[in-house]
C-alpha cells in the first residue's frame, strides 16, 4: 500500500464515522456539523484521487452552501437546539438495513472486479466536465437551485410570527385579516 492508499482509507474512515454520527446524534445542530466533517472528508478523498475540481465543487456547494442553508433553516424555524427526545428512536433497524446494504455492495464489488487492477482513463479536464454538466445535467442543477430557494423562503416565512396572523386591536381582540393592499396608509 502506498501513502495515497493509506490517506484515502483514513479519510474514508473519517467520512464513515462522521456519517454514523450524523444519523445517531440527538442534537440537530451537531448533526449538521458532523455532516460538514463527512463532506469535507469526501472532498479530501477527491483530492487524493486527483479530482481537484470535484473536490472544490464539493467544498463550495455542499459544505459551503447546503450545510449553511440547513443550519440557517434550523435556526430560523426555531427548531430545538439541544438534545431532542424526538430523535431518540431505536437504531437497530437502521443498522441492520445499512449493514445489509453495505455487505451486499461489498460482495457485488468483489464479484465484479475479482481483485483485479483496473486501468483508469486519462485525467479529465475542466472543459470536458463543464460540457457534461451543462449539456446533460443542467436540469437537475436548476431544479436543485429552485428547491434550495424555496426552502430558504419557507424558513423565513416560518420564522416570522407576524405573517398570516391578524394584528391585535387596542381592546385586546384580534382584528379581522385585511386584504392585501386594502389599507396602505395613504390618504387620497
């Protein structure tokens, strides 16, 4: 084994360990931070494999944008920050399913390659990667951007208690909801 192989295995172990912590922790914010560690270890794996562009895209998009959006959504929706009893479920069904899937994939991988060496194609360029992304995968990227935007708008709407509720009157009762633009405060 070379040094690159050892580094790849170490980063893979960090990614798997952080992934296990993401799904087993009772703290929602800590789960988001463990997700950052997991995705960062995957970016390190990409660097070891020589895919620098994919590694930096992983860091910028997943670690930098998606996890930050997740943490802001947690904070804006006033989700419980500490340990939550809602997240305390028996873990043995998930461990059984995950272990079975991992074992099945391992058997499939060993059966497919029979421990043989595989010749890798030449290194790709950013130009070829860009052509593939923007020809074949442009629709999923656009759908993802709309999904993230709607999640952010939804988090902002949920965090504002004044939206959709009638304003209290001076006598303490709630006023009937006003139509949009009915009383803009401008005298005519």
